[in-house]
C-alpha cells in the first residue's frame, strides 16, 4: 500500500463510530481527508494562488477553513446575491457567472464596501449595458471581470468541445468587450477569466476506449488555449491593467497554472473529492464528503431499500450522475429504479448482511450539491464529531 496519505482507504468504521448518535439521513465531512485534499491542491497549483469555488462547497465554515490555508486567496461565487452575502466577511469575491439580478446589482452599486470587495462577471455588450443600467449612474466604482470562452472549436467552429459560456472567443472579441467596460464611467475593469471545462471537469481515465478520445481532446485543448489565452490577456492589458487572470478548475490545476498569463486558478470540488473525480490520471482526491441513509425495507432476500437517495447530480443525465453506495462494500443501485426521491433499492453480494435500521454510506457525484440536501455537515476528525456546521441551506440561503 502507498505511503501517500491521499491513497489511504476511507475508514468507514471510524466514521460510523463517530456518527453512531446521529439519526440518518445526514452528511459527513472527514477532516483528515479534507486536510489532505486541501494540501494536495496547493501542491498541484505549483505556487499559483487558488481561488475557492464556492459552488463546490456551499458551507461557509469550510470556505473559512480553506481560506485560512496558505496558498488560497479569495472566493469564486456563483451568484451575485451569494457574493454579497459572502463579502460580509470575505474581502475578495469574484462572481463566476453573469448576473441579471436587478436588486442585487443596485445594492452593489450603492454600497462602497461591497463594491470594493465584489467583482462582477461580464461576457457581452448586452450584459454590460444591463449591468450599467442597474448599478446606477452615481456611486463607487464597480469592479468588472470579462470572460473569454475557453472551449475548443474545430472544423471552422462546427465542432464545439467544452461548456457553452462566453460569446467572446477570440482575443479581439474579448478586447472589444474590455474597451467597452473601460469606457464606462462607473465600471472598473480588473480581471479576465477563462474556464476550460473540457479539461478541468472531464476525467482522462474513463473506462474503456473513451479515455483515449478524452486525452487527445485535452492535449489539443491545453495547447490551443494556452496560446489564445496569452494573446487575449495581452490584448486586454493594452486596454487597462488587470488585477487578476483566473482560469482552470480542480481537474486542470497543473496545466492551467503552468501558463505564464494566468495569475490564479480556481478549485472547489477537489476539496471534498466526489466520485466524479475518481477518473483522473493527474490526481486522486480522498473522499471527504459522505452521506448516510437508513435501511427501511427488505423487499426480498436480494434487495434492501434505503430511505430517500435521489440526490442526483446536475449535468447530462446518465448513471454517472447517480450517488454511489460505498459502504458496506458490494452494493449497487438497480438499473430499473436508480436513486429515488423517497426510496432507493440496493442489491449486491453484501445485501444479505443488511437489516432494517442499518446504515448505508454514499458518495455524491458532485461536491457542493450535497449541501443542498442537508442543513448541517458533521465534521469528523478520527472517530469523533468535532463540529457540526450549517450549509447554505442550514443558514436559510438558497441561491439557485
């Protein structure tokens, strides 16, 4: 067995002892795994600061703990209302997606402290005009970041690989947007962002032959984007100096941080290690986040049914979006039912060992979405719950 702490198997027995007093369903974060993952992301970033992607956490206490670790600086939020809330205690929050929330834009434009701490994302002239209209004509400067589309386009644009985000794909397009921001009296251009989801969010060690296609696409995408991003940054810096250039995600820290034009990277999912990140060659986070459901039925000798379980991840529908039963080992979902809203049947060679009231441990496909299902995350260190902390939901916040 490897001496690398990232390779240690999950000690479900210790987690079970620590949480024996809790009534399922509940969610757990293993602090030992979280610490290992936090340190490994810093190692992989190679000295480039990491901005915490809050959508992959959705718990202020875990954001606080991460930002207290050397190598991390600032938050990448997913909505403007969330950013305004986080900015009550975080001094540097970038909104990773454009906002059309008129009330939130007006609040930002009228509050000098928030305007100094929060950076808006703009990716088109239309959105720029809407933003300018709602932040108002008077008040403190409003910080703005422009987004370069990082997708890989082939065959003259007929093939699109990556997330469909910004319409500004070329250095010339993003520079024109930057000039429009710079020319506006209320808006202050401070950053450029480009997120290469086709590298950061797609594992290159998928089962079967698909891995070969993924690796080929990622190699080409990394090379193409490094050149185009550098050209875009140079073009935008001719318009105005930039405080930051943000790129990448958990799955691309090594390649993104290697680009001289990038000043910071973003990561969040790698902190908690959901099972979507089990299929990468460059890294393997320890599973830190888990949820537990009770067995409530034994409909046959070959099946056990847990309460709830339909905690399905966003994205293109498929089996890889379903939660993964991991303990006791040898359990699996049924193809005909999957993970249900109120019940989830399980089968497998170990199902005979389960009795009514027993507990089954699961991993979510994605990281932050787990926090939308529970009010509290129980933080376990060794075999003890050392703290129970609210999720966004537990603090009465639902931003999407």
